[in-house]
C-alpha cells in the first residue's frame, strides 16, 4: 500500500464531477487500499478519490468500528430530516464550520468485489456519506455555507494558508 497526496482547496480536481467506475479491477482494489491507508494516516474518517487526484466515483470511510469500507459508484437514493453539525475536510485542513445536512440517508453502491451494497445511515455516519459523495460531484462543504461565512473562510485561507498538520483530536471528513 502507498500513501497518496491529498489535494487541497484550490486544486481544480476537487471541482470536477468524478466519472463512474466501469469495473472493479485489481488496480481499483489497490487504489482503494491506498485510499484507506491515506485516510487513516491523515487522521480522517472518509476520503473520496478526487481528494487524491483520481476522478472516479470511489470513496472509503470508517463506519466507527475501526474497519474501513469501500463504496464504488455510491448514490444517495433516500434521505430525510435535517440537522446542523460541524464538519472539517482533509482538503481544507484546519477549517471547520457548521453545515446543514439530511439527518439520515440510504446509499446504494457496489462493494469492492463489485457486488450490490445498500446502507442506511443516520447521525454522524449520514453526514460523512453526504460529505464524501459531495466530493464526487465537485462540491466542498464550504459550498454549503452561507455566502458571508464562506467568503470569510476563503479570505482566511488566502491570508493564512493551511496549517502543516490537523490538530490532534480533530477529525476531518
């Protein structure tokens, strides 16, 4: 396995809609393993392929049991409720803001063997799914903020840049 470079805000790859995966090949399986290693090394709990410069509809996440899971071509097919909660992002290190999301989602995808996968998630896991699937569509969490907050964050990034490392204990999606 190998660590991959996490793309930061400003990289055009983060704004592109990712392409569907046609088949789960050995190369895709290796990429998924590398994404898992990169996610954990970066102290993240989710990572989408565009964040590592690959324009494919792939994501990995830790569902809270310390066991990573891969999702190929994930789609939110149902959602409901509404909740506001703090989010961060490996591609925007050190930046956190409250984001309004659905309280629960149902995601359909393929697993790493190419088989069908249907997952219902609520609470924090639902937030992670929405955040990572947004990455597959070229959307960053700051895009979901009001204009004043988003502009303030953009000015801060332009003025200060990003910290070298995410603070200990802070989890980024």
